[in-house]
């Protein structure tokens, strides 16, 4: 039996979240449905894609090999549907926006809600992208703009800073940092860290290492990961700590979040350099209105985070 696209969507969601429940929420279906679809895909392919334990879900080698092809297959079908829809409704009234995982929960809902309320003439299509997918998706025209993080490299795209926001440190609940209101950057010297693979975003990885070394800290990276879900699972297991933007912090079993002082994250808008058509220009302006902030806004936000993150 040939794999069904619904099976592939379920597999990709679980592979990126490393949690069947989180994948079910993302897909808008029940957890048993996700499990059945993944099992059907495994049966059709004759391989096990995940190792499931009581606390963790881990990709097998076969799952790792399948993930890239599955993402491309699902994305290809989505592109066909989007382009068919554009032909039917008229491309001038449609804008495709890509989000990173770290910007999805904090910035997608307000943009979609504002567009639905104030620009009903524009069809807004949204999708989640990885760091590696941002520029190729823009160049291919799969998305018209990206709400993401700075690539810290020269590109042919326009990169506009929308705001700076605080970062937090995800730590095991029993960790010494969990007993503090906030963590100074210098306290991380020698602390086991979980970090994304350099291959996912080399320029940002190298810039982060250089910034740490300028402050006299040699990062002790003990595990590289491909997704934030995988990073949080390792933090929960006590493997290390993980730095992330405050807007992406969400409850996770066994994980506490503490403000990481003086290390703001940059939220950016990326788009092609050509003059934007009216619909895209309207959504860009709406994103600026919703998300742009003063240069020192992260300081104000950080003062409130010290109270709100304690006890999470």
C-alpha cells in the first residue's frame, strides 16, 4: 500500500514535536488518530520510525532518513493546493507567511486575528519553516514573507528588525537555576548546554559561540538537536539547559524557565527585495504595527518576566 499524505503529515508532526499529544494539537486531531496514522505508515514501509518510552519519543535511524523526504512531499502538495487556490481567488489578494517554531505561538495568532478583522479582502496562508527553509521558501515564492530570527549573514533578502525580546533558559525542574529568579549569562560558564546542530544555521551558531567567547565563556555543548521539542525533552531528562526566546516558552513536563539576563533575541521580517504588491505591503505594515517596538523594549519586558516565569 502506498503511503497516505495524512500518514506523512502525522509522521512529520510527531518527528518535529517528539510528542504525540503535541502533534495531535498541532494537527487538530485526536492523539489516537495520530498514533494510528504513524503506525499505518510504519506498517506500509516495514520499518519502525520511533522509539516510544513512557517519558520520551525518539526518532529511529529510519525515521531520521525519512523525515526530509516526508517534509518535501507534504510541502509539495501544499504548494500545489495553494497555487490552485490562488488561481481560483486571484493572487493579488493572497499572502503566504512563514513562521519559525520559536515565533509561531507568540506572533502567528495576533497577525492572523488582525488580518481577519481589518483586511478581510486578503487571504492569509501560514506555514511553519525551519531556519534552513526560510530563504529557499522565499526564493521559490512558496512564502511572501517570514516572521523569524536573524540569520546573521549576508542575503539577497530584505531583513527588517521588528523588535528585541528577552530570552529564557529552559532548565530541569530540580536544577539550581530553577531556584533563582533569573540567571546571569556568566553563570552558564561550564554549564552543559543543548543546542541546535550547526548545519541548521551555521552563521547564527558561529555568532553565538563568538559572542559567548567574547564574554569569557566557552560553551559546553553536550548535545546537538534538530528541533526545540527534542531540546526540551533532553532538558526534562536532565541532560542540559537550553536557551530560547521568551515568547516561545510553553509548559513542558519537568522543565522550568528562567530569564536569561542581557541576551535579547531579535525578531525579524524577511521578504524579497522586489517592490511588494499591495496585499503583501498591507500585511508587512500590519506586522510592523503589531510587533515593532522601541530598541530597548526587551529591558521593559524583562522586568516583568522575572516575576511571571518564577514557579513555572
